[in-house]
């Protein structure tokens, strides 16, 4: 499906023309898109319908951090705070060539480590995190990354978000990754009113089948990066428009909306 746009504009595959309709009440008035009168069954059905559509819109959604094992993914996820996955991917080849496992990284020279991590920002704090993390892995887990949530969250600097990324992508254990995009989108979808990431995770876990959690997280994050941006949502080019109670918080006409849609190469900026 392609948008009708001027010949000069090329619509990415994931840009879909919204069915023309008025902005929703929430979009017009700034009210919460969460409808307390929507039944749990109705909300679950709507959520699953939207989740199926997300799978069609973003068939390529995946973890955008490069890694070859659980240790690399854990460290890369910690480094991805406050920077882009692309920047982390530029730094980690050198990092893992120098320090290939927890034992090596636990014994790293701090000055050298900080120099490697500098491009990711907050490099002193991140050096502390990965040193502490590696030391804990060596001391308590024989240098191996544990494959259980209960163990992962005991590691310094590892919360449920990071743990779910590692479990979902390195261990095949389904996990919901509640990052800034995920939280913003599921609130705009009217699936939850919660802002606390753990409460968001609990509520969304009730709506989406467990086996889909990891892929679903990637698709929501892709949609947040490419279409449903924090400041200017591309509502008129959004394939979820007909089910979304926030439709109209951004431009609703396809041509204006399409200009807001980011290409994959430009989408890793938030
Ligand atoms: S872009 Fe607009 S219609 Fe699409 S999910 Fe975001 S708020 Fe809803």
C-alpha cells in the first residue's frame, strides 16, 4: 500500500494512509486517551488487533544492537542509555575485541575503558557500570550472564528493561521492553494510564500473549522511532490510526504526515 504523495516524496513501506476521519476527542481536547469505560475484553481485542497490524507494518523489527552473545548484549544495552543504538554499535567492536568477556572487562584499565566508551556519552558512569557489572558476573555467576530475571536484576545498573532485552534476545525468554518509546506509545494507544515502567509492563502483559512479547516490543519501538514520534506523531501516515484513540495529535493529512515519517537510517536518533 502506498501513500498518494508528490512524485518527489518516496513513502517507506511502513507509512500507511490513515482512513480519513476527525481527530479523536483526546487529540482535540488533550484528555487522556485511556477510556475507563472500555471493557477489559474490548481493550484486549483492540490491543491484539493493533499488535497484528504492527507485525504487518514492521515485519523487519528486531534488536538494533549488534551482539554475538548474552554478555555483549548486556553490556551494549547498558551502554545504550542516553545514546543511539547506532553509536553503541560503532563502539562495541573495539570494546569487545579488547575485552571479549566478563573476566577481561572486570580487569580493564579504567582510563583505557573510558577512552573507548567516550563517544557514547556519560562515559565515566558507563565505565563504572560495565566494570561493576563484569565484576559481579565474575564473583557471583562464574563470568556467565544468568538467564533469569531474578538474577539479572541483582547486577549493578541492570533493571527490568535491560534484563528483558537480554532475556528476549539472547535467551529466547519472552520479555516486554518498556523504554521511552514503548511507554509513550501504549499510553497513546489507550492501553494503560500508568507511567511507571514496571506497572506498564504488568498491564501490557495482560493484553499481549506471552510468546509475542519480545517481537511485539521491537515493533512498538520501531513504530515509535519511525512514525509515532514524541513531538510530532505522523498520524496521517499511521497504519494504526483506525484503532488509536490519540489519532490527530499529529497531522492527519497523509502528505503532511509522510514528511514526519523517518527512514530506517534516520530513525535511530531518539
Ligand atoms: S501516529 Fe497517531 S494514530 Fe499512529 S499510533 Fe501514534 S498517535 Fe496513534
